[in-house]
C-alpha cells in the first residue's frame, strides 16, 4: 500500500508543474486519482465491531492505470481553442486590436501587415466587429472581419487562416440582408447634422444618408443659409446587415423636406424595364434633376448677391456679376451642371479660375480657388456635383470664398432666377409603374407624420 501511495504522489506531483497546460489538467487528474483510490479503500457498512470477532484480512491492491485518462486530458489541453470578438475602437492599431483578441503571434501580425488581402483588416472603421480564434498559447488559428470601402463599393468578408507554418487570406463578397428604415426629424438649432444626430427616435442617421439628403434637395435648398428652426424632414432609406450587425447604409429611397413653409418631395425611381438610369422624381412623376445646383459649395451662405456693390478692394461702386459663397479654405467646389471644362488656369483678379461650358450656350464660372480638382483641364467632361476645385482666396480676394457666375451667351445672369430642367419625362408605361412605387412611399410618409400634426415623430422599420 505504501508503494501505491508513493506511486500516486509521485505521478500527481509531476502533473502539478508551472506550465499553463499542466495547470489545466492537474485538477482533472487529481479527481481521477481520488476517485480510483477512494473506491478501493471504502468498505460497506457492517455490524458494530463489539458484536463480532475481529478478523484481519490483508490483500494486495493493484493501482489502476491512470495513463490513458491523463494522456487524454493532455491531448484535449493541447488542442484547446479560444474564440474572441472585439469592436474597433478609436485610435486602435493592429497591435492593440490583436492584443484584445488574445493573439500573441508575431508571424500573424507581420502577415496581416504585408499581405494584399489581409491588410484590409487595417482599414476597418470604429465600431466594426472582428472575430479571432487562438490556441492556448495565443497563436492565431483564424481571423474574420467585414470591410466596407464606401457606399457603392462591394462589402467584403476577409478571413485569415493558419495553414501549416504560414497563413492564407481570402476575400469573398458578403451576403447582406437589406432593410428599409424610415425616420422623421425637426430642425431645432438651424443645423442639419444636429438634427440627424438627435435621438428623437433613438437612432442616428448615417452620414452617407445625410449627404444624399443634401444632394437630393440642393437644387432648391441651400443647407447652410436656408435652414430655419422648425423645418422638418422625413426620409426612407436602405440599410444592409450581416449576422444582425449593421454594415452600411444604401440609397435614400424617398425624402420630404419642409423649408420655410414649402415642402419638397423626392422619390428614387429606376425602372427595371427601361434602359434609362434611375433618378429622383417628384411624386407626380416629374424629374427633379435640374440643370444647375443652387449652391456649388455645400453648406454655404451668400455674402454678396447679384447686384450693385462697393468693390472690396478698389472701393468703387460697380456691378457684382456673380454670387459669393464664403467658406473655409479647402472646402470642395462642385460643378453646378453637366458640361465640359472650357478654361482651367489663372485669370487676372479671378485667381485660379474654371469655366464650364454647358449646353444651349450656358456657361458657369468659378473663381478664387485654392487649387483645382484632379483632371481639371480644358476638354475634360464633368457631371453635376463633381468636385472641380477647392475654396481659396487667390486673385483679388479679401477672404476665402467662391465667386460663382452664371452666363448665357457670355452675358452674366442671376443664377437664382434660372430654372432649367435636365432630364427627359417618363413614358406612359414608365409612369404607370412609377405610380405604384410612389404610392408605397407616400404611405410610408403618412406613417411618419404625427397624428393631428403634433407630437413626437414615429420610427417605422419594414422590409
């Protein structure tokens, strides 16, 4: 029996080492040993010893072989896997992310930095989810993440997998679930972004959706100078999800904006049976794409209108044949309409200057730019909304702003009085299909409007 006890203690002592693996199996091994010897040393209950003669029995007990059980535990411990999930935090580096994921693997980190596919993980934005599996030593087994490059770019699932002594990275298009969300907002501080960040219905509108709202109504509303407290808007838009996690916002499907008592409505329509591309329409089927934007600079107020004024440098009273939009240096300047670059260079008091030639003898001019946009040279084609340059104070200018002119046959005109439609009307067949789609959007707006014209806006989500 002493030999048995000696054997057991020696065997268990060898298990209770200092390594992580030994600590994992030590408790289980001890349990097996106690169970084995406990069973051999416990006898069933018997009558009181004083009632029976004492009889001594001596038997040799063979210790059970614990090696198979211990080996099984060792094998299980050596293949232990740990799955971690983290979200990207502001200021994260690859090293800090891997540390939180439990990855202690220099080879994996170097692979992610160098591999063309794997380094897409380093482009993840704040709040995005990353999953990783490691062994008990922190070696990476696999890592998964979803990368979104932009609104219209494909969403990609990236997976990095250990293969032998190295790694392989694969990228596959994500299978996304499409949802349609609906929200209502009220302008309370004169700022569109303050309204879209509010939590009236517990949700923040994505910045890409806000940008589309601006583009949708920019031919009617200058979002920096025209917004008033009490203005309201409703919006219906797409969102895309994967495994219950928001991935990205899609297109604005319909919008309704009330500014200074006037309501503007817009609905996206793309006829699957027509070769004509999609566009925004009013609810009576008229195209809302106009020939020229109301403001070539986002979120700008007018400092000098189309009128007589005292020239800020010469001090002389003279006609101001354009509109000045003050904005910080570097603010993007957009092409007011489709056309071709007729001039891009420096011109006297205009400084860095671009002239765009449009159809029907129309031209627009943009002055005092700090620099030009990429590819802006004579003959280059531009579309409405393309960035052609950036606000500056070159030429005869006393501060950063865009000087914008609208010309007809070379003669300056007041652009605020121009209203030229730029898209062909829907055919009878297209109009019939449009009405079915538009009626659905009108129903959604009706759900968003508070009953009786008051109260808090209602949020509705539907497929």
